[in-house]
C-alpha cells in the first residue's frame, strides 16, 4: 500500500495524500489547500493537523492563450516553470524573476511571490502577473487583478495559498537577445568587499548572486564569490544552442559526518579557492546559470534522512548598516554548517501584502535538521527581528507564531483580507496553523 505521507523539499513529512485532476477546480473544491510540485522547503504545501487530502495542480498544466505582440501568456496554475522556459526560450522569450529551481508551478510562484537573481532589476514574480482566476473557499470562481478584487490579488500574492485556489495565471514574458548568457565571477576576502561587489554590480548586470562561506570567521567572515550575468548579444553568442545538461541523482541519504563542521569547512575552503581574484567571464546556457542544482535529482538527500530546513531572511542593510554582518556573526556563533549560503541584493518591496522581498540584502543558509535546529532558527529569528527583517515563508519550517507576529507588522492586514474572502477559515496549511492558528483563534 502506498505511503499516505507528504513532505516539502526539506523532507519533513506529515500524514496526507494529493488528489490530482486535469480539472483543478473539481479537486480543489472543499479542500483546504492546493499543492504544486512540492518544492517549498517546509510545511507551506502540507495539510494542517487533522486534514489528510490536498488538491494537486500538476495535471492542470495547459497554456491557454498567447499574444506574440504583447508577449502576454495565460496558462493553468499547474504549468511547470521548466516546461514554460523551454517553450519560451525557443521564441527568444523568458520569464522574469525565476527562482533557483525550475521545478515549480505558476500557481506556486505567485503564491510565494518568488524572486530570483534579478530582483534589483526585475522585482519579484508578481510584478509581471496581470491577472488571476481563483476558486474561493465558498466555491465561487472569480477573476482578480490590480483593479478588480484588488485586495484579493494583493493578499494572494505571497499569501501561500491561503486566500483561494489559483486556477489560471496571466503574465507578461520578456524578450531576450539570444539563448546564451555572459557570466562573470570572482572572489572577495571578506563581507564588506563581497557586499560592495554584489551591490555595485547592479547597475551593469541584471542578474547577481553571491555564494559565501558561512563558516569563515575573523577577518575572513563573509568571504565569498560573486556571480554576475546578462543575456549575450547575438554578436557574442555561439552559432549553436546550449547543450542540454545531463541529470545526475544523489543516490543515498548522506550520513551524519558528511555535514560535520570540518567536512563543510573543507568543502567551502576548496570552493572559495577555485574562484579567481580578477573577474573571469564565460558563456553559459540558462539551465546552468539559473538552475544549477536542477542537474542533480534528489540533492536534498545530501542533508541526511532527518531532512533539512533553509533559513532565508531579508535584512534592511541600507537602513541598518552592518545588519548582514551581525546576522552572520550570530550564525557562526551558533555553529550551523551549510554548504549552500547565498546573498542576493533586493530592490523595492513586492506588491503582495505578505510578499517577502524588500529593499536590502537577503541571506540564505541551509541547515540539517537535528535536535538543536529549532533553537538555532529561534536565535537567528531574534537577530532578524532586532534588525527589522523578515523570513521567507516558502522556506520556513520552524518559526513560531510569536516570532512571526513580531517580525511581520503586515500580518493583521493580511488576516483581515483573508477573513473577508474566507470567513469560515476553510483554507489552511500546516504552516498557517503553526504561524497564526485557525479561524477566530488567530489573534494578532
């Protein structure tokens, strides 16, 4: 008998099953949540305690209409980004604001208001969405945009599926000059130099990201590698197309020593040493540039059988200079060992009531789940709260209701809109139950 269990990408399971159909509205009616491809890391796409079934959108994946003159596409919410990007690239088009994996759906991208390496230039995904079709908790299907049912549109953007089941998404694609990117990378010996290089690249480079060594201390605190990218002009691009990348599979649940502090420190030091001091350039395909980890299936198994969480926060570095340094100092004191630690430069705040991005620097660290992990997350959250930042709900698994209320002054406004459109509190997830209770018990 198949295991009746669901998990996010962090591999922290709860009892549950996913019910799928090409007719998403038919399986979403009466259910508390719609789940896409399950790539949120924590419990955002999981049913709350006492609920077993969620609707699955992955079979509702048709492209419904496309206008080449305006580049406006309308598609079902279950369409995967991976399929859409392959279709778009053939037409020299691209999706603005792509996240770090292509294994996500359009509905999930809107619900999380995802961001990418271009947030400083393109903003988050919601900026490029024109309208939605939503199935409400009361079974009515409505359309919404920035004029019609505007409060529902803004609450659904970044609202993690708690205001309605997204059925269709209409968005504007962007033109690209070729199917190749120019990538430049170089290393920096400390945090000040790394952040300065990351933010200084924004004027010339539409895509920027930095990997940092989260275990380096002392004068090397925050050392890392900055990657910059832009689409290659036709005169720069090779005559052929980028070769499809082979797919590997991480074959086993890694043992505990694999993520010991000495092992991660050695890996980080080796990676840092491979990067040049003077900027170096190369031409790469979009898969390699935007989604390098997609080449390794089941890479989440490297964190072991107990799973992992990702703590991602945004810190208002411009308003509170040194906030990123203070966060990393707290991180190194706590001893979290992370292969993947990333900085990105954020632009203006998203439109969604609970959209994660805001102007500042976002810091991402992966943490294997162990007995001490909830305590580490709590300590990191205290630093985030003290700096006036917030965490990303698409990655969160351990933030408490009290912590979330302290870091998120927009929560009462979101809950007011949710109660308007879902007065009986029928739409829930394991995450929403954890963060703000249920129904009238959600006191903020």
